[in-house]
C-alpha cells in the first residue's frame, strides 16, 4: 500500500513546475546561500574543496556552459556546477563538482533534471565520461549518483594536517 507521504510526494511532483536554466549572474547569491546551508562544515560533500563565494564565481566564470540553476515556486531551489577537463584533444571528461537541492524540495526529481541538462551538454561536447566524487558517508548523494547510473566507486583517502596550533605558536613567537 502507498504511504500518505509517498502519495503526497507523487502529487507534489506532478503539480510542481520546475524550470532548469543556465546559471545567470542573478543566481549566484541565492545559489551560494543555498550551498552554505547544504555544504556545512560537518557535512562537506567534497572534503578537499571548500564552499565559498569564490568557488561559485570561479565556476560561473570558467565553465558557465556547465552550470545550471533550478527554479520552482518562483525561487532558486537547486543548482549544479560542473566543468570539463580536456586530457588530450580526443578525451574530454565531465566533472560534476557541486550539486544541491533545497531540502524542502528533495525527492521531486530536481537534481535529476539538473543532471540531465549537464549530461546533455557533455554529450554535445563529446565528453566521453562524467566523474563525480563525494564523501563515503554521504549516502544521499551516493544513492542519487547510483540512480543516475554511476558506478565503479574507487577508494580514495583524504588526510588532513591541522596547522592551527603551529600558526598560534608562530604568532606568539612574533609577539602577536
Ligand atoms: C543529493 C541531492 C542533490 C539529491 O537531490 P534531489 O532533487 O532530492 O534528487 P532527485 O529527486 O532527483 O532524486 C533522484 C533519485 O536519486 C535517489 N535519491 C535521491 N535522494 C535520496 C535519498 N535521500 N535517499 C535515497 N535515495 C535518494 C533516488 O533514487 C531518487 O529517485 P526516487 O525519488 O524516484 O526514488 C540532494 O539530496 C542534496 O542536495 N544533498 C545535499 C548536497 C549533496 O550532498 N550534494 C551532492 C554532492 S556535491
């Protein structure tokens, strides 16, 4: 039997008008603030990249053909920032670096629509493979990417060295 929650989501999905567009300058601030909510310090999806305003500006500046915004109810509710890496003239790789959807709009197919646009753009540009990465415990993202056909997960280990104490010590030594 279908649960009331499932049928509510199905109804919302049917009624919702979702519009996907190439990202525009006016989208940068709302997308940045949405990212701030989703990519918190406790839950970095990409451990080695930091979500800040330069990140979104850099993508918009360097690879605007691969950056998309999603609108529903007259506001920005999702985004995707990607790029293409050209290894040789014949081998292009798409790299989906950031994607996020407002929690109130999850499971309505918005990230799917953003991804479909990105993928279509990649195909147009003869990209042979799309790469993504995320933290091993970001199950939401892993389930999402798996649902889009991604597989062959490789293990990578990211290590970190905290330099804050050494910074403090050198600050004290300098009499700061
Ligand atoms: C991952 C994320 C982008 C998915 O957005 P979304 O719009 O809710 O995804 P969709 O509605 O298009 O989901 C498509 C499919 O992905 C899978 N999926 C998505 N979210 C899921 C979840 N929380 N649990 C299990 N499966 C999930 C399902 O198979 C879903 O299909 P279904 O709803 O028909 O079952 C969103 O949860 C998010 O913003 N997460 C935080 C940021 C993040 O981790 N980004 C990814 C790394 S940069």
